């Protein structure tokens, strides 16, 4: 009940994103029911299993969108004081999962109604022609099988949201550090080696305890606004709070070498299949899948690299701000951007391999392609909104200090242009390299 009240009382932008999840769930549910209808009309189990396997791509795209929408929802974000009224991190996670399940259930119900309407079960008028292949009109529809397929999207999406938003420990290995042994078997909480006689100095332990309490009190505030440790109390020359830029990670995300390796293996498999003459076999689709996975893995690392390149060669304030934001949000923005590039590259390759005279291509193929592409683009836009919310405090501080709004807009445009200049040619090159051996 609380999840329903939070869903109905959300802002219009949040409601639009939830409606997108419901629409994606409806499209995926309709594809699953179409696979069931094809299985009822054709006795070949291999072809029906293949159609059902193709539905995993829209299902994964829908779950990915649902997770991104749940992360960007401000109503289910942990805030100070909510634990006192029983809304701790675990309860908020459960509410977010329940809200996602409600949106997906709405889409699944819509898919069932549309499928029954097209079959003629509701009005007695069904579609004719090629639609009979996947509607199985005139045959009884097994309701348990249909409900089982429709339950895949709500269960998968809510489970993924629960796993993604589960409460985590803030520091790993803190208990081991707290149990470290000092000199003469005494416990200590810092790994710093003390010189002989340090415990005998008057006031040393009192000062260390005071510094520890002050650091522990400042840590939650620094984690909320992204301020690095030691700079929370900094002040400007005039006495006003100084604007501290977001912390910049010194190392790139670890997925870049693995992504390059997987991408190279995928291109090699595609080239090998073209030499053996099996461009339409399972090995070709395995190579295409590996190529898409490699593009998705290199997204965060390339975004981090793009931020570094923006700050190269004596950067000004505009390039410095744009580059640091890209480096900080490399994982949050780079992962969905890599997925978008992978989907675009795979769609281009499949379009180049498709025969225009093949009668198997119909509205279901177009629906599946549009569904996957739309979900990935919507996920990227949702991640951009989440990144903007994460830097809202820094943006407000810059505006209070007199930074013009045009500068912030130019920094955002510079980030978008830099990402497009890097990922655009990369996607075209990978798509051409994938389509050339398979189509030759």
C-alpha cells in the first residue's frame, strides 16, 4: 500500500519514466505471448524455442531500464531521519522493488489484453493473414503458460532492483582494521606505526580520539555531497564556504582491458566464420554477441579516458569542469552508453545480413528491435538524469558563487559533444568490421 501511495504521489517526470517501464513490459510480454502462439500453431519445438530465446534481448533491455528508473527515483533514496519512521534502507529497497513490480504488472496486463483482442477472444474478431502464425486464433490458449510467461518481466525486474539497491557496507575490511594488534598485544584502530614512548606523551591519545570523532561525524556529510575527506570545512577568502569539486578517480574503470579483449575475440570469430562459409550459423551469432559485449564493457573506461582528454594541454575552467564530471561519472554514464553503442552496432550488422525478400521478417521483428533500442536510449537518458541529481549540490554551490548558467550549459554540451566524437566513430567502425566478414 505504501508503494502504491508513493507511486501515485510522485512528480510527473518520475511518472513518465515509470510509464516507459510499463510500456517496455507490455512490449516484452506481447513478444513472449507471440512465441507461445507460434508454439501452439507449429509442431516444431526447435523453431518455437528459438523464437522464445530471441525474447531474452527485449527482456534484458526492459530489466535494465527498470533498474535505471528505480535508481533515479528520488522518493526511494535513503535520507536522514527516515529510519526513525521505519523507512530504513531495507524498507526503501523493498518499496522500490514493489513499485517496479507494479509498473511491470500493469504492462503485462496490457499485453495480455491486446493479445486476446487480436486473437478474437474478447470481441470475436481476429486478425487474418500472417498474424495467424503467432496468434494461434481458434486454438485454446493455455492460461497457466501465458501467466507464467507474463510473470517473467515483473519478477526479473523487481529482483534486479532489489539486488541493485540492497544496503551495502560502507567500508570493506573495517572490522579487520579495528582488530589490528599494536605494540605489546594492545588493540589499535589505525595501521600507523607508533614510535617508542608515544603512548607516554601527554595529550596525544586525547587529540587522536578527538580527530577520530570529528572524522566520523564528517564522513556521512561528505558521502552525501561527494566532498573528499579533509575539505569539508574549507572556506573561501571572504569567509563563505568554498566550492570543492567532485572527487576525481585516479584510476580508470577496470573493464577497459577486458572489453578490448572480448571485442577482439568477437571480431576474430566473425572473420573465422566468414572464411569457413558459415555466416548464418551459431558461430556467427556468437561472434556478434561477443562484439556487442565488448562494446558494452569498454564504455566506462572510454568515458573516463574522454574526461582525461578534455583536461589535457592546459585546460580552462570549462574543460576542467566537463572533464572532471566525466571522470567522476564514468561508470554511471559509460555503461549505458556502451550498451547503446552495442545495440546500434548489432542492429546495423543484422540489417546488413538480412534478406529483404525473406518473409520471416514481420512486425514482431520490428517491435523487438524498436523495443531494445528504445529501452537502451531511455536507460542512457535516465542515467544522465541520475548524474545530474548527484551533482545538484555542486551546481547549486557554483550558482551561489556567481557562476553563470550558460557556463554550466556549455560544460554539459561539451561533455555530450566529446562523448559523441569518441563513441560515434567507434560504433560505426565496429559495425562495419562486423558486417563486412559476415556479409562477404
